[in-house]
C-alpha cells in the first residue's frame, strides 16, 4: 500500500528530473482516498508556483498518522513561507522540521576528492524494509543522470536502509531521494564513480545507523552478521529473521545473552516457500565478541551485554552467502510511545 505522496512522486519521476522536495510531518496522507491524492497534487502545484518550476519537477514526501488528511489551510501558507527562506545553510532546520517520534535530527556527510555527498533522514518507528516509515533526502554536487543516480542509490539503499529493523513494521510512505546537480564540475571516470559510490554508501549507512539507534524506545542496538550461508539471499533472510524476532529484541532490552533465541530465530527464517538452510550441528555463534557456540557445541561462557550495543555473528558453515542487518531492542517505552501515538 503506497501513500498518495509516494504515488504522485513516482509519477513525477517518470516525467521530469526533480528540482525540489516538499516534506510535511504530522500526516502521512495515506489511506486518504482520492481526496488525499488531490491534496498531494495541490501541494506539488503550490510548490511549483512559488519556486517557478514545472509541477512534475516537485517531489512530495509525507510522514505522520495514516488516514489523516493534509491540513492544506496550514500547509500551503507554511510552504510559501519556507520557500521564501530557502538557504544553503538551511539543512539543519529542515532535518529538525520533518521529525515525528524521533528524538533528534539525523544528518550525514561524506567528502569525495572534488565533490560532496550529504543527507538528512527521519525515522524512529515502523522501521523495516522495504524501507520503513522513514524519509531520506541525499544531495550531491557530483554529475549524474537519472539512470546512473538510480543505480547508485539502489545499491546503497539495499545494504543500508533496506537492512535495518526497529519493529518489523513496513510503512506506506517509504522514500529515499538522491538529487545530483553536477555543480562540482567533476569529470566522471571509473575512479571518480567508485569514490562517489563509497561516499553515497557511507552517508546512507550513517543515516540508517542513526535511525536504528533512535528507534522508538530503543536502549540497545545489535549489528547482525551472517556468513557461510547457502547464498546471499538466504543469509539475508536469516539476518532479517534474527533482527525482527521479538524474543531476540526483548532479550537485548533485558541485556540477557540468551543466544538460544538467536539460533531459534535463525532456524525459522522463511525463504523461497520454506526455510533457509541451517545445520545446528555446524553453526558457530559469537555474541558480544564471545563465542557461545562452536561448530554446533555450546560453550560454557556467559557474555555481558553492556554499553549501547553488541554484535551477533553467525557462521552457518554451509556456503559463501553473507549478509548484515542492524536492529534495536524492544522496550517498555516502545509500547508506551505507540499506545499513546494519537493521544
């Protein structure tokens, strides 16, 4: 299910190269029917008018309560005010303005040899691929056409925003936008493309990590690495299953090194109509840097989960497939925040 702004923005991307992004917080404008679509179009039209652009050059992003229409009587005047105060130094204010249940703004930057990649994101709850209830806008002065930008972004998103989970809930409004204006004057080459790719991946990974760390009610994070799987897709399925397991996540909240929950989750990872391959007699598992299972044999150790996070490293000893995921714990505050979300 796609929210109205997602539908409209995808339509615009087919017709023109984006020149501006309008973001509102408070209403997702999802499940709002034809009226919601018209509201999104009205937002784009007003932005185009005040910025002297074609309406197809406007992307519209929304976040907030599903089923709640945009308050155009407030949004459109505010849009005009914002357009009148555009600034090269306005990124921090924009990152702050788009927050919902986030506790702080999220920004990242990476400098290449002759160009810069910067980005901002919001997201705290309903975080789970494909994307999540998160919005991210990445900008660069590196020269890229629409096709190249899409290819670079798709690869970066796959290993960052599509490899995180806070609560296993997908959103209606997932959006990551990459805008490239070529203002650096860089001449593209294989070497410069590689440098740009590194910078883009770094910015996306940084923003994705900030989102997980700021997950609703989160007190602890875990970086999950799966290797030795039959294939990369199977490794990803297992990593995702561990990352979304309520039992694993609540154990993290309790700082309980209950590695049995990790293996149980790994052994029940849905894949291709069945389950991903796992031989319990061959697995090796490290938790918080401590080997708790070696070649299927449990070790007489008790890791301590301290600080802000830990690593979960699982080797299946089957093949060469590997994948990584970021997740957070599931706390009392997560329940409170979401129980009171519309209060």
